[in-house]
C-alpha cells in the first residue's frame, strides 16, 4: 500500500510540475525571438563539379555520418558495407596471417601440438592432387546405394541408412510438416 501511495504522489508531482511549466509561459524561460541558426555545410556535388549547400537539419543521417560516408567506399564485389563487415575482414586477415605463419614453421613444430595439427589439416585440405588420388574412399559404398536406387522408396531407404550409420544427411532431405492452409491438425497424406 505504501509503495502505491508513494508512486501515486510521484506521478501527481510530475504532472503538476509539467502543467505549471506549460502554464507559466515565460516565467523563467526566455522566448526565442529569432529563427534558430541553421548549420550549413558545403558538400561537393561530383556530377556538377560545384559546391552545394546542405542544411544538416534537413538530412540528419548525412549530418551524423558525413565523415564516414565520404571516407568509406563499398567494394565493387559487395552489395553493402558495415562495421561488422570491416571487423570480419580484419579478423580474417589476422587469422589467415597466423595460419600462414604456422604453415611456414611446420617442420619446426612439436609433434602433436595444436600448431602442428593445424598445419597438417591445412596442408591436407590444400593437397588437391592427393585428394584426387584418394578418390571418394569411405564414401563409395554410400554413394553406390544412392546411385543404384531404382525407386523412390529405395532412394529414401538409402538416405535413411546413411543417416543412421554416419549421422550425416544428404543434400536432399525430407520431413513431414503440417499443412499451413488446413488448421484441422490432420497431417497431409
């Protein structure tokens, strides 16, 4: 009860102060007699080759972001630019440099260390000739089940067995879902 009374008193006080400030008119407040001073910034209009004046009050986004908009250019192979894009590129460059440094030192790394394993995985992934020679290896039996399927049922059975044995699905998956146009809850047949 006490909390409610305190909150009600606070609310009434806020309303009274607001009303008295509005009704008080110029008591303590100086009326602005002139137009507010506008901030004008010259921007170069490249198509015209002239300087144009822009009222920053008319374009808040331009006013706040002018410096970065003039400095940043969207790469020609990208659709946009964000700070996250920039940070992602910086992180990629740093990690790539660390990776290349580890690979350069591969012969001097301790066997079984994290760096040695990173270098081994990277070099294995980059060994295209070795991958071509190895072929599909352990995937061959699974792929032959898929390619030898003569009916949809055999194909689905092959996919299900691969999923069961390996935990991996194929590029094509299936699932049952409710008919969103039928709210009766009856599953589609």
